[in-house]
C-alpha cells in the first residue's frame, strides 16, 4: 500500500545541548541522533534513532553501534520491501533481533510515519488514541539533571517556572537526595508536582533513604534501583507509599513483564528508543493497562522527530502522568524539525493533525549538523 522501499537515508547529527545533562551514571553535552528517512514512490517516512554516550545507556545503544546496525543490517533489509499494516512492520522489526533497540526504533518509527501518510491517519490514530485524548493534548513535564550545588538546581527550576510545565522531575543519587528534595519543597512549596529519577543508582541497602523521601508527597520514584534488581524494587515498593516507576528495566522485556506481575512498580515510563518503536511501546502500554499500572512517555531526550513521536504515543489512554516531552528550545541550541516543538499553551503540547508524524525536517539544518551521511538503495542491475 505504501509502495516498496526504494531508498533509506541515514544522517548522523550532532547538536550541542544548552547545558550538559548529568545523571548518576555520567553526563552528555552533545546530542547524537541518527535521522532515518525511508523512501517509497509515494512518500518519505521519518524516524529518529537517538543513542546516548558512555555511562547513560548500555554500550550497545551508543552511536557507533547504532549506526552500524542501521547501515549494515536494517537499511539493506528494508530495500524492496512493501508493507500495508502495522503487523507487517512488527514482523519485519523482529528480523532485526540482536540490533540495538535504539537502531530498531529509528527504522520502525519511520515505517509508521509512511503507513500513516498512506492511510491519511496520524500516528496517534494508528495507535488507537481516542478523539477526546487527541483533543486534550499532551502534558509536558520539566526534566532536570544533577547540578553541582542545591542553589544551581533551584535556579534551574526557577528559570523554567513561567513556562507552565505540569510537573518537575529532578535527578538524585546517593548522597544527593533527601536534601535536594527538601530544598525544592521549601523553595517551591508543597503544591509543586515533583518526582525524582535515580537512574538505578541505589540498592536495597538504601531503603531508609526512600522511607524519608516518602514523606515529601512525590509523584513517583523513577528507577530507584538497577534495571535487573527486581528483588530490590519489590522490597522498596512494599516499604513506601510513593509509586515506584520503571525506566531502565524497560530495556529488558522479560524483566519488565516479571516486574509488573510481581508488583515491583505501579508506573512504567514508555520510551520509544528503549523499546524499539511504536509496536513494542503499544504492547507494553496495553500490558500495563491490564495490570492496573499507569504509564507516561519519557525522552532520552530526542531531537524533534523523536519528541514528535513521543507526543503521538502519549495520546494513548493509559498515559496518565505528564510526559518528559519538552519544546525544542529546552535542551538544544537548535532543532531540525519544522515547525519546532513548542508548547501550544503553557505546559501543553498539541498532537499534530497532519497524516503520519505530522512534522517535516529543515534540510539546511540537517546539512549544518550532519557528521555522517549514507544512502542505501537497491543494487544496480
Ligand atoms: Mg529515567
């Protein structure tokens, strides 16, 4: 229906962040993204593979490995392939087993964009979002990294207060936790919707830290313990009233299902990159719904194509908390999408209404920030 794939264009982009993103495992100052353009005779589908650098993700999800997966395995496999249903996209993506989920997400999401264009439907509609969800829009939350001092953290929050974000997420790590939360509560009050993300930095020896944090009326504890430490997560969720949210664990599908079944969490952060695209994200969203576990949409953060994808995903009914999706101007000195990602009203992102992803890219900006470029087409003759 969308025609056979004639060309896949990969463009590795690097755009500086306005401030480094620091988490417990490391920091990043430049955004790496691989733009994936999948072209048929009828149109071009856009996807983004949004890898991270050392310390923030597993080694297999770093830019070099993602580039190789896309260039050597995934792009050649797409050439000549025709598809007309999301099930066919899922089947094709299964053939990319062993590749980084981030690389798979880059190509899988581009195919959803093409399918939406062919069907004159938005990706949110293809996913099954209802009309009133589409009307409501998507709540945008402010996400902040670690700062060298409490004063700098408070200043960073202050700098964004008038943008209307629907909640604030701060990073914590052992030794920088209760004091940070207490300072934010004292400075901004009890009413501020607030959550913490530990990026897996604690162990079950730290339950007392979370018992103390439990008194600050936080929305959730995001990934308090390591991705595969289900025993620690279960013990914590039993010990506190604040919901535990999975993030890094979600990169391990077997562990995620087990964690949900065993009550290790009450909330799951859906990330298209970690999950490998819309199909797996929708499946996890539905699994969570069946178990009474709420979702929300996180970000790596991605450039505009990835943020726009997240907006479509966050239109699903079981996405019940504000997202980490933020305007282009929040993290990056520039962005490649047209229009830029912006709040429609303070703290709210509108779901695009044009078919597919609903965003275009600015070719001049893509050229400006590209560090590597590859076109894959059918072999001649
Ligand atoms: Mg997280």
